[in-house]
C-alpha cells in the first residue's frame, strides 16, 4: 500500500512540473522523446533503454541538466519495478550533474530526485535516510502543495519510527493541503498519529472522512490505504468489520493490479477468515513467489540494458576513432572492413552468450533460494499444521510471517542472520520432530552441541538444508513409519546416519525425488554420501564431511 501511494506522490511532483518541461520540449533529443512515449505507455523496460541512450547523447553534447533528467526518469522506473538500491545509485548519479542549485530547472529536478531517493529508502526500511532525502526534496520544491506532500512523507517515516512528536510537527504542515487527495492522505495519517499517542482515542472521524473524500473523488489507490487502515483498526475491536475492509482492500488491489497490496490484504484475511485461510494462503504463496522472481529479473534487466548502452558507446567510439587515410587502396579497405565486421559479429555473439549465461546463473541462484527458503519452509509449516492435534492459529501465523520475511530478504538480497540466534542442535531437533505424527515416529541420537563445534555458519546452513530435504523427501515418497538420524564425530570428521523403513529407492533413481539437490550440497561442503540400497526394506544413507 505504501509503495503505490508514495509513487503517486512522486508522479504528482513530476506532473506539477510538466508545463515547464513541455515549454523546453524542443531541446529534447529523439531518444528522450521515445523514452517518454514508452513511459506513458507503461512499457518501462523500453523507456529505461531510450532514457539511457538519451543520457549518453546529452553528455556528448555537454547538456548536463537534460542528462540528469534522463537519469532521474531511469531511477523512477527502477523504483517502480522494485530495484531500490539501483534506483538510489541512479539518482545520485543524476544529482552530481545538477550543479547550479539556483537554477529553477535544476531545483525542480533535484526535488524529484531526492523524493525518489526517499521513497526507495523507505522500502528498504532505512527511515533515517528517507527523512533526510524528503527534507532535501522539500528544500528544493518551489510549489507549496508539493512541499506539503514532502512533509506528509516525512511524517509517515517518523510514524514508522514511533516518533510521534516529530510526526505531529510535519503532519500539522501537511494537513494544510488544498488538494483533496493530499488532504485525505494527511487526515488519515493524523488519525493514526492520535491513536498511537492515545490508545483510547477514537480516530474513526478522521478515517471515515478520509474514506469519504477518496470515494467522492474516485481515488482508487487512496481507497486501498483507507481500507487497510480501517481493517487494522477493527482487528481487535470488530472482526466482521475488519474482515469486510480487508476484502475490499483485496478487491481494489486486484482491480489496479497491485500485487503488494494484494499480499497485504491476503495476510489480513488469513488471520481474520480462518475457515477460508487455506485458499488465501495458496494465493498469497503464488503472489509472493511471482513478486520475488519479477524483482530479481528487473534488477538483471536494468543492469543488462546499461551494459548494452555502454557497449554500444564503446563500439561507436571505436568505429569513429578509425581515421582511414585516403591513400589506402580500395582492396585493403574492403579487406579491413570485412575483417572488422567478422570480429564485431563474433565479439557480439560472445558477449550475448556471456550475458545469457550470467542471466541463467542468476535465475538458477534465485530459484534455488526460493526452493530452500520458501518452498521447503512452507512445506514444513504445512506438515506441522497437519501433524498437530489442536491447530494453533497464532503459532502458524508467526511461522508464516517468518517465511514471508525470509522471502522478502531474498528479494532485497539480505544475508540470513536470524538462524544463528538459535542453538544449531536445537534447530535440528525441532525440524526433525516437526515431521513426527501418528503415522511417523522420528528419532535422534548424538545431536549434542559438541558435534557441531567449529562448523562454519555457511556449512551449518547447508547441513540444515540437507536434513530438511531428506525429511521432505521421506514425507513425499518413502511411506516410512520410522525415521532416525544418528550423529557422530571423530576428530575433525562428522558423520550423519539416516535410516527409514519406507519403500526405499533403487540405485538408478537416487538422483530423482529431490535428492539431486542434497548430493550437490554435500559436494559444496567437501563431503561424501553413500546410499545403501541393498537392504531388504527402507533406505540407509551415510553422510560424512569435515568439521572445518
């Protein structure tokens, strides 16, 4: 919800300056005009490409202001597509070109650029940076209504930091907005602030007034903000009303095709509508996987576009740098041209192959992370729910929230540190016991703290994933009723003995049924795995690897 509203604010800042931009339209090069055309048509990858070409053309012509405007448009596209780190870097590159801060156009461009950096920082939960960027945007904004938008953004960041004193200071400015949409936004936030200051305060007059304004002005994105706010408010007060507004939020988010708002609405519905929680859970899982993959692709796509433009620039400079003398014979010239064409074609083909390999490797890495963290994590949560005699909704929701946080960390490429907080042997014990039910008994032996001494954090994560993959494979395929893990350590060598009484597997299908990933992990930690398929029933696996 926050993403769409902040992007609308960014668009407002741009549109308010459009008149001055159109007056200067004659100075835009052809690439810039193509970029605008694709941007307005929502074809953002093509818009990014042509803005990048426009920037290079402006740099060549020593037009630093127009080059900066091209970069700012690129940065806004990156924010829209979820490439927040890349967006901040592109905005910083633009700001370096905007030197004359007294110039009206430069001030307008800086206001838009800093506001974009504030939005991107907010999505990365860097609220201190976001506040500083919003203040810079307000400083360079000459339009009072735009400045009030920036103050509203600053207040929201302070609210997220629970700093009600400073949030109130800036909301008192923002509430002076003349625009109905801006006033409704500030009014809704003012209700949140008063409730945060006094839990007994009734914010419904503010909430409903903001909702009424948005309904009358057909502000679809604003409506979703109101629905989210009201659903949260009624959560512990009136479950039926909370559920009603959550459903309205999901419906509106689907209309405007906003996956993030849909996911937030689904999270609310999973908690509020228990009889239908599984339906909402499956939809949430599908949207979450799609969002992770699309953001990963966006990062690679923008990097590849900039690489292509830089490559073209280099090749153009090389072609222009060739100053053939007039006295060179026609035969030699033709031979040289054919040779250059052959070299260029081979080089281009090689670069395309290298890019294709790089993209595929990135996609494989992302897919592996999604499988490890999301797929196996969700399967483990579902196994716990299935095995529990009495379903604990709060515990399941906590675990679901944990999986969601981990998946979001994949999108932002954060390193996993939460797992280190829990003792590793305890983590293994909990994982193995979660697969125990009326039909399957699990046993552990030797899982002492000393077994894992000096084992690196990276290798612990690999070992944990190996054990979880063995359990998931057992649950899906083996039909076992008894599963045991035994751990031994001899000097610097750790051994894991896995045994079950299931249907077993034949030697020619060892690398199917999900075990290929297990074998790959063991190779990563310089270990080895032995499958004993000659026993009469079941499966016996021995895994060994160095502790350091």
